[in-house]
């Protein structure tokens, strides 16, 4: 018995002696997002009930631990507590990352994002509520809610934003950090962006946003998704809407999955379908459209580093007003002089010829990293824009597009943003872009835009400094180089008539008799700059002043156009001898805001050297019919104007808003008015909110658009062969003024599962007025849309 006891005793002692209890566990506690060490973090080993505190370097050591599994509880007063397990079988080192409280992190990230844009420019922001109310519309229609912004329309669906009287290539649209390349030169080419994929829109008037572009003579529109939340969550929304005019609707959904460690992904999709739109008196035949869009975003969202992948598809098919394609000269004259189109059919959802079909694919890869010297951002994006325009053709070609353009764009950019201790900031960037345009010859129709390859290189630097709490000064400079290499067939008669055979003999590749094959090659070196200041009078009251020089190279349409632009129903002729536009823009903005009121007064003057514009000069017969003949011109121009916005809240629930804008544009040499300048307009709104009735809101809106009394006289005589006479074709005289009343209402309900329902009702053109809009190029052939009732239901979760 004693022997057995002794054996057991020595066996146990031997096991204890054999167990190794001299291992060290070293811990370093870091911030999850920026990697900085966290001092005074508490680490507890639950099994041993011992705790240690990290030092200034975020480090601590547990000594003389035995082999085994241990549970660690880590906490910090500014972070979320975590629990983790660790196996110790030798000396072990462990990094542990803690996350700051979510509200503090999101505040930091919002501040970081806001710093991306200019600090001496007043940005006009469109709220999420407005985007929700206009979720069935185009981005052009939504931008009209901004004072001083109008749209240049091609019917009821195609609209391009006009900022301070300028549009198309002079207004740059940034979609989630990517400059949109979707053949924006065409007035009938609406921006390829789904408004339901966007959470925030900012409008920067003028040419001062050098980070984005040096050729934004009119301004920059920045469309972005919101920052994903730093928590473990699933959220999104589903929206459906219907409308009476067009007898169609749309459905859209967003789904977002986020994690507290910064990982996330997001899905979004939209479907739209409309039939023929209607004026108060008749249906506009062949004006329906269909649209389907999709976007995906995923990535890692932290303070010190992160990346994201973004993809979007925008695709639509839309009809072109049938009566806009006339067959003879007298048809065009009658169409302009008559009050109603010459082709009116019953309502239909069919999208017949003439029509256009477009798709735009965008892929973006972006990554950033914070260093001691600043934040470095890398971005690559790839875009493919495919556009097909179908005209009335016969025989075997009747189903072929008359225009088939494929535009591919690759871009690579690096941006560095640095902050200094003297209250100053520096932004520098470099970018390159390669673009290839391919007009498919399978159409069998002369290509209006030729094959070309374009190479762009840009570099910019922007510096701002705060002298005190009131004064901020900002200056920047940007250089853009562009090389374009094209192959184009010219009609020999046009080549010689424009004196190109003497001006550009070196670009002739081959003389083919009726046609001349050419290889135009151009280099453009453009410099842009900006000097601005912001003076803070007191809290909520600021004055912004900016002087900028912008330089814009001619776009391919302005250089090379020669032929029928089918969706525009006109022949367009460019000019190889055009120089770059150079604009000198001065803007002054006053803004005052408090809890009850908001006042913004903006004024500008823009002197543009070598301003490029297009005007009608004649009619030309073709196999497809007779079309207006438009030519691009270049002259020095001046534009100036102002806009005012004043909002006031009376009592707690009553709101009144006013907007007014006035823009003038002239050729500098002869003071001749410029074409397509927006007429003056006045908007007023009154609304009342009933918080006790599920936040019911009702509002009445008034919009008065004045007649444009200053316009160029581009009328010309047309020979009518059937009558052997000449008649005047009036392409210039604007329509009269008009007044519209609109009604809007919304109400919201909370669901039992924590979601939220919102119902919107909107009635536009309540009085069903019959009118025409000067900025709609189809005003020659039809009136604007009549009364429209829109109902939408959204559910957010």
C-alpha cells in the first residue's frame, strides 16, 4: 500500500514537473481602422483571472504561462469590447484590433469625404428626400430643382443639364468618382446614370473644380453613393411608382450588407417602362421607352485604408417622335407652322423606328491608404458605351441601325491629399486616359463620327490655407494634354468647299474621287487655373469668390461631324480648324443659413474665347428625307447672370421657398444673342407639415418661365420645287411664356418590424396647360407633356 502511494505521488510530481509554464504571451492592441496603438486597454485572461494594461505603445506581456487555450477579454473606454481565444504552446505574439464607437468613426469619415471637394466653392446639394420624390425621373429633371440649372431636352425623356447657360461637353458628370464618358457631345445623349443608384448629388457651378476636370467651363455634377455604415447590419429599400402620362411605371430596389470590421457589399436594380406621352390634346406618337439598370459595389471601408469595386449597367430603348422626321421641305415648314404634328396615332407601348438603343457599362477599382504624408488614392476605371440609332429604312436594311457607335475608355489616376499643421491642405494628382471610338461600317450609312483613338494626360495641384477662422484662400493649376488620331472619309466636294485641301494637305491618305480618305492628328495642350476665397462673416454666413480659367479642347463631334445625326433629325457639320475654348469665369456667392431661413445669391460672368456652338443654316435633301443642315461655328462669347434662392420656415410646420434665375449670352464681336440660352424663370413653393398625422406633408409649387426675347435670327429661305417658290423657314422664334402649377404630398408609416413605408403623390401641370419649351429641340414638331399624376410607394428596412 505504501509502495503504491509513493508511485502515484512521484508520477503526479513528474507530470507537474514536465509541464512547461515559462511561456510569454505578448499582446499589442491597435485601432481597427487606422492602426494606431491604444494605450490603457484592459486585457483579462478569464481562466487565470489576471489582467494587464497596455502601455503607450499599446503593448503588454503575460509571463510564465503554461501550455493551453486561454480566453481573452479586451476592452477600451473608446472602443467596443471583444472576446477572443488563443492557444499558447510557445512564446506567442498577438495583435488585437479594436473598433472605435460607430458614431465617432462615421463622423470622422464624413469629414474626410467632405474634404475631397473645393473649400472655396459653394456647392448646391440635392437632398436624399428630393431624390426619393423624383425616383422615376432622369438625372436632368432632378437637377432642374437646383437654382440656375435648366435642361436642354429632346422630347420628354432625353434631357441634358444646362449650368449657367452651358451644356454637353462643358458640364462634367462624375459618377462615383468616375468621369462619365458616354458620348456627351450629342444634345440627344442624356447622361447614362440611374438616379436610383445615387444617394447624393452636388452641383458646382463654374470651372473651379480642377480636381475633376480642367474643361468644365459650365460646371461639375458629382453623383455619389453614401458611405456604408460601420456596423453589422442589413438595410435597403424597395420603391415602386406609376404615372398617368405614359401609363407606365418603375420598380427599384437597394440591398446593403455591412459588417463592423468594414467589409460590405451593395446591390441595386431598376426597371422602367413607359408608353407614348401625351399633350393635353393628342398623343406624341412613338415616344415611349424601356429601361433596365443594375449596379454592384463591394469593398473594405476603414479610416486608414480601404478599397472598393463598383460596376454599373445602364441600358435603355426609346422612341423618337415620329413626326420629327419629315420627308420634304414643305413638310418641315408645315410642321413648324402647324399647332399639331402631322402624324398622330393612338396610344401605344410600341417603340418603333425612329428609335435609339443605348447601353453603358462602368467598372471601377479604387484603393486608398493613409500615410504620414497624406492619403494616397488609386483608381482605375473602364467604360463601354454602345449607341445604336435606327432610322426609317427599307428593304434588307430596314432593321439595321443607321448609326452604331462603340466607345471604350480606360482611365488610371493617382491622387494625394495632405494636411499640414499650419491649417493648410495640398491636393495633387496625375491621370491618364485612353479612348477608342468605333463606328460600325455594317450600317451602310456614312459615319457622322469617325474611327478615332484619343490619349489624355493630366496633372493638377490645389493648395488651400486658413489664415484665421474667417479667411480661407485656395489656388490651383491643372495641365491637360490630349492627342487624337482619327481616320475619316470626307466628301471631296465638302473637303474642297471648306478649303481643307489647302489647309490640311498633309492629312490626306488617298483621293478616291467622290471621297477623300484622311488621317487627322491633333495635339491639344490646355492649362486651367483657379483662385478662390471664402470669408466667414459669422456662423452660417459666408461669401465665396472665385476666378477661374478653363480650357476645353473641341470634342470629336465639333471637329469631325459630317452627316445625318438620326436621333437629332438633322445634318451636322464640324470644323477641323477649331481651337480650344478658353473661358475666364468670375463668380461671387453669398450664403446665409440658420434654423429658420436660407438665402443664397449667386452671380457670375464668363468670357469665353473661341466659343463653339451650332446653328441651323439650310435644308438638305437625303434618301431618308429632307433635314435641317446645322453647322458648328466658333466666336468669342460672353455669358453672365445671377440666381437667387430663399427658403423660410414660419411657425414650426409652414415652409415657403422662392427661386429666380436670369442668364444672358452674346457673341462679343457683334453682341448677337447666343442660341439656346435659358429664359428667365421664377419658382415658388408653399408647404405645410402635419407631424401628428404620420408626418403628412402637402405642398403647392408654381413655375413661371418667361419668353426668351433675346435670340439669334437664324431663319433662312427654302426653295419649294413643287411650287417653284421660296419660303422662309423660321427655326429661331421662341415660343411664348408659360405657367405651371404642381402639387405634391407625402406620408410615412412605421411597420411592426422596424421598417418604414412612405407614400408620395405628385400632380404636375395641374391645369393641363398646352405649351412649348424653348430648350426642347422637338418644339418645332410638338407641345410639351400634359397633366401627369405620379404615385410612389417605398419601403425602407
